[in-house]
């Protein structure tokens, strides 16, 4: 029996075990779930040991713990370090879910639950691939795992953890499945990710909430001021107006733009799926370019005053917004944060107080398509899908990728099996069973291909 045959014989159990992991509400952003994140870390540790790891450990950090695991079969063989995260986004707004976010439901060939795709389902592919190889005596290389619990809140404690565990995390390549494909009919590999700068802006007017009839029209309203400031951040061509924002951006060559836009993309289907009448974005660029290789500034949340049921005629004391900026190669997250803060302070009117806070950030990355790891992944996907994968640029951010290279000196390969339509970070997140099983099937091929290429290059 080979690994693929073992998968076929254990599909239902592999799904049942994933469902149990998805039941744990490991929401890293909400302190009310701190015990749940610990419980989830322990569950991941147990899964690694049950799958065949020689050792696995829940390691404390200043925040949520990391889980480390390893199976070393021969020190002379290559070592692949698998990265993923067990923490999940908050499930809000709950009323938009068709089933409870932590009570997984399988329907229409998909599993619906918070974390189904991002990233528990994709992490579990690697654990079940390990089991399939161990049980069939077909593991071709050494494996290590680092599954963290703070990715959804910026991985603030991960750098310190990496620095203090460099020896334990030594490897030849990092394998990451926290990304997506174009579709299951058109497989792809992300060869780059945008970086991130995440900010919070607080505008304060009067020292307390006021009666909007008694004080309205005479006292500055922080919501109005904040809305005006946010509206001014883009020009009529939808370019970001923060001074210096585009200074370090490297423009793609005409040839690179043509190659990028060869990826299959149905604009009408895209609009229909999102229920929008038209698209929006920086003038002069296609949707694929806007979401992959151009920097952006987006409003992620805004609040102030009274938002409960019924009416309350209040002129609020404060208004707050959360804003994220996606960055492209050569842009630096700290530099963009400083430029953004400087710009906000400059445009703020004198009759309010403005506070700008940087929450977290990460650097953009590009992985070469001629590397051993990329070629191994491309061959693995071609084997299981029957098609060569298309290289794409991902619009999202995984700050740890640049961190791995800077701290550990290890490059990464992004072999994800999610889809952009999986509603990650949104209500009704889901993950296709086909995707889940296809990942378990493909990972052993990657490990075999990568080992062979590394040994040939010695």
C-alpha cells in the first residue's frame, strides 16, 4: 500500500478528525478564548504524535503557544519545515453564518466552519500526509513542524521564538499551505505575497459624549472629521495620497504584466460572485494586478458614537478606524507606517486630537520559480492534478515568510490548496473536501521530488 492508497482507505477518519479540531474556538484576538487556544495547541501536538512524529511539544511564548514537532529519519537527508497556524479569525458577525462557526457542517462537498481553510484544514493536510507516509514506510526526508497560535494577530511573539529556537528549527526549506489556487481545474502556485502595515486611528473631539441637539453644529464631531480624513486618502484615480507611499514600488515590465494577466480570470463571474455591479481600484491596472502586485490602502473597520438598537442623539467624543495597507516588493512596513502617521497628523484639523497606533506588519516576499522547492511543488501538483500549475502573486500577507528568511536563513515555498471563494475571514468560511484530500495526496509527491532534487545538487 502506498500513501495515496492509505489516504483512500482513511478518508472518513481524516475528515472526522479535522472536524474535531475545527470545533475548538481558538480565536487568538479574543482573550476570552485563551484557554481554547491552549486546548487547540494540545490537540495539534497530539495529532502530530499520533501521525508519527518522534516528538512534539507545546512551547510557551509571551502570547499564545507554538507547537513544534519533528521526525528525523536520517540526518543526511534534506529537512523540510512545515509552517502553519492553529489560531483563527473572530467569527463575527454571527448572524450571517448559515451554521454555527464552531459546529462544522459538511454540505455540497465542502466543510463549513471557522478555520476550515484558514488554516486548520490546510495544516491538517500535512499531518495526515505525514501519517500516510509513516504508515506506508514512504517518508523520503526529515520533517519538522512549527504550528503557531498568533498568525491572525500579527505573530508578534514569533520572531523572539525563532531566535531562541534556531537550532531546533534548522531545515532546508519551509513548506507553507496558507495560500490559495486559482481553482481546482486550474492549479497554481503563489510565487509572491504582499506585505502588510496595519494601523489604528483614533480621533477625539470633546472630552465626553454630548447631546447632539444642545451641542451639534458648535462642536467638532469626530466621526465626521475621521470620515473626511479617510475619504481624502485616495485621489480620483484611486491612488493612495500618502506622500512617499509609492516611492519604493518597483513597476513590472510590460512583459511581466502580460505574463501575470495570462492567468485565467472571468471578470463577469468575479462580479457575480461578489454581487457587485462593477469593480474598483487604481486606474490603469487590471484586477489581477490590483490584487497581486500593486500596493493598497483599505479601511477595515470604523466606529464611534451610538450603534445600538433604536435612537440615541449623541455627538460622540471619539471615533476610531482600523486601516491596512498591502505592500509590494521594496516597500518596508515600518517605513510605510511612519509615512502614514505623518500624513494623518498633517491633514488632521486643529480642533481635534489624533492618535495613530501601529498594530503589526510584515514584509512582501517573492519566491523564484526556478528554485528546487518551486520545481518540486510544480511537479507534485502536475502529478496529482494532471496539469502544470500557473505561477501567481498572492494578494494576502504572511509576515512569517520574510521572518523565516531573515532569522533562520531559510526560503519558503507556498503550496496552498484553498480558493479565494472560501470566505476566509468572513462568515460561512468553508473548504472543499476535494481540496483537502488533494493536498494530502500532493504533499508526499513534493517531499519526494524535493529530496531527489536536493540530492542531485549535492
